[in-house]
């Protein structure tokens, strides 16, 4: 069966229309009759296929008595759906971009992650997440607990219904986030997760030097029903790319990583050796011996 031509932002828009109709207590047929539309027009909007104008959208949301803030969000999504990619801004304590990623992960059949700096987010334990948040220049302390809870809840995505492939740079495993005790617990958790047959972890050794993944971390999402997408997170933005050329570029990075990363067993041995050191880097050990 061919995959549907459905963008990430289009699916988010469709979900918003569906939620608006459901919370109003009406059916799609009922709202179509009120608006004097064909039911197919409402169906297209719910499925993120467009077919409505901005004025149509505002009328629909008004009939559904959607709050003003949500109307603004839906109009912004409508306008964004006409652009290439989907850019969201991260405000203090606003988990919306992360929630959008979680929604797409739930739809994905395969998730491939490249993590050059930190342990991959889907593996992070609470103490590790808190240490990262405490070093953030953007996220403020009042938002910490909610974000930690959301990031931990995100990890329920792990199950046999999908495949996971993680590329992690060796430096990310050696970086002292939260101190030796936190790092040891984090590496132990990573090793425990690697036992699951649907999870593959491959470490990119530091000895490789310059590498194709130096441009930054990303997540590739592959779907059974839709074309693939790539998620990129920066300091204040989260960006989905699902145009063919962009996805091909990131596929080329993954091909490089596949060629140069350690195999799963070699990766496990390296992580085990670091955990056995208590999360202490080789540089730290050398300094202690001087």
C-alpha cells in the first residue's frame, strides 16, 4: 500500500480539528450541516488534507466554542502547513514542541536517533534530565518537574511494535552530566535497555575524529502509512522536516554513521567499561594517577 502524502504539521492540524469537534459534543456530520458543508470537507480537514480556507477554519472553531488561545494555535498551524517543514518555538516551560515529537513517535514504526553530545533523550533517567535542565540557559526551575515527568512518560514508547536504532558518540557517554554517581546510574540503565531485542545501540568512537554527524543531533521517524520525517531541536526551536531532499540529506548522515560506528556488541563492551569506571572519564583517571 503506498504511503499517504501527509505532512507532520498537516497531521497536527487535523488532530486539532478532530479534538475541537469532539470536545464540542458534535459529530463531523453535525458540524458539516451547521456550516452548510459537504461532510467530506470536514473529513479532509480532520485528516490534515486541507480543503478549507482560513475563514472556514475560524468558523468551524467558533461553532465548536474553541478557546481563543487554541484558535490562534490552529490558525498558526494552518499557515505553517503551507510552508516547507514545521518550526515551533520553545518558550519557558512550554512543552508543546516536545509533545508534538511524542505524538509523532507514537505513530512511527522505526525511530533512529543520533546523539553526539548527550545520552539519547529516550534513555535519560530523571537525575540525568534534571542535571541537563539545571545547566539550561532557557528552561527555568519552575518548569523542571513537569518537563522531567513528560520526558520520563515519553519512554513508554518502548515496545515490540516498533524498531529503535540509536547512534551515540563516545564523548556523550564520557561527558560528566550530574557527576559520577548519576553517570554510573545512567550507563547502567542504558545497558539494561540494550538487552531488549527491538533496541540497537551503536557507539561512534571518538577516535574517528571529524564526522558527518558534527552538524548536530536529530531523530528520524519512519512510518508505515506516511513518508519519513526528521526532528531537530535547537536552543529555542523544534523543527520537523519531511520534504524529500531534507530527509535524503539526513539519510546520508546515517549511512556515514552506519559505516563508522562500532557494532552493537563492541558498543556494549565500551559502555560496560565506562560504567565499571563509575562514570569517570579516562582523562579523570589519568589525572588522579599523577
